[in-house]
């Protein structure tokens, strides 16, 4: 790799982190910001030249024109070819965002997405997914070598020292793959307030549901002051979701009630670090009501403390970047 100066860091990435080892070996300057246009792709091509390993974000959004995935396809033609690690590969055969924008294209999207994966795939590519079930399903869905699909547990993302208290509301946040219809059926007539930080609106007005999008800082505050955090998930398309919300809640010692779906049990031990329930309105209502009961406060405070300890032990950003991603890149922890 003569193109890379010897004093350069050995890995290039479009991702940034404050994790200590990551910053020692990963070069991200000039690679993170960009909207995926031709000039941006040219800059990425130049900025990753000479690196043995390139780590890219597999969940890059449409707003950035899927720049990381396009770059991954381009890197297939570079010689010598670098190793490419694609993170957070929570992909569905289709895209709700694209289908809403161009509805006439919706029937073609699964085939288009499979074509893109074929265009970027090769023996040099490793796919990192967020659950054990996806590590099994991903190779079948996208027809890639199962030896190149790895489970990398997602991390919490909030400051562990975020101020927190036990308020009098339940909290449900996020949009991705949420069963808000189930939430409404379960808690729409509850004797307590559930704050739903989401674009979703209930079918019928309810004094028990306070809904609407909020800025990130307000989202974190509402989560940190909740009595319980509720995450109703939909895994009909075979992808996991919700990790960021429930792991952040667990880190802040909140009891979490999460519907049983793909990946949840990779992160939560039912009855020990959280409550995992069937996707049934009665089961969800009973679990949330129990966590909101003042008579059960000490039980759930202890559960929240165990949850925080579990996140600090396994699901921090340092674990994700320094242990899992750098381990894939050939820099295992010492």
C-alpha cells in the first residue's frame, strides 16, 4: 500500500467515535460529511486510497444518497482491493422511504436492492448485523457467504451521566419498525400518561397518549425522566430494531418493556434486565401497568440497576467500536 504515508492510521472510515482505540488507528478526516454527489464520491475515493481496510456505514440514509454503499460498490474495482466492513446492515428488500417518494417504483425496489448488494459484494466484504437471527437470515436473503456475516451488538449512545429521575409518565420513542397501533390499543385508555416521541398520531384522540416529534435533547430528557420505557416492535420484514432506545433507557436505569421480536433477547434478559412480552395488547398493558405501580417501585429500581450494569459491561460505544469493529478489522483488544 505505497499510496498511504507510513505515519497514517491504518484504517479509513466514514464513521466517527470518541472510543479511545478507534481514534488511535482510524482515519475519518474529510470522510464523514457529504451528501453523496459526484464530488463527494470522488473525495471519498481519494480519501480511502492506500488503506488496507475501509469501514463504512451500512445504514447510510437516502438523504446522503446511500454514499457509503455506492463507495463500497466502487471499491470493488480498486486495485489492490481493500477489505470493506459494512456496519449496521439492517436491510429490507424494499424501502418504505423510497416507496413513499416514488410509489411507481415500489414493486421494483426488492430487485433493485438485490442488484446493489451483488454490485458491492465480494470476498473482501464483511457485513455486520445487529442480532444473531439476522446473522442467520442475512446470507439467505442477500445470497452472500455466511462466513462474512457477523453479529456486532449495537451500543448505547447517551451519556451515562445524563441526569435522571423517576417521573410519573411512561415513554415510547422512535419511528423505525414500531407497532404504534399495538401501543394505542394497550395504553390508549390507561390511567397514566404515555409520552410518544414520534411522528405517529393515534387514530382517536386520547388523554392518555401525548404524541408528537421532539428535538433530540427533549427526547433524551423525556426518556431520562420516565417511570418506564415502552418499545413495541414490528419485525415483519425480518429486521431487528429499537436497540438504541431500549439500551439508552437501560443505561439510565429505566425498566424497559419490549415486545418479543428479532434480536431483543440478544440484549435483554427477561425479568432480569428488562421485561419482554408478547406482541399482545393485554400483555403489554399488564407489563407497563405493573412497572408504573408505586408499590412495585423497588422491584423495578433493582431491575433498572441491573440493566445499567449489563449495558456498561457489554453494550457501550467502546465495546462496539474498539472491540467489535476493530476486532473485525484485525485489531482485537489486548
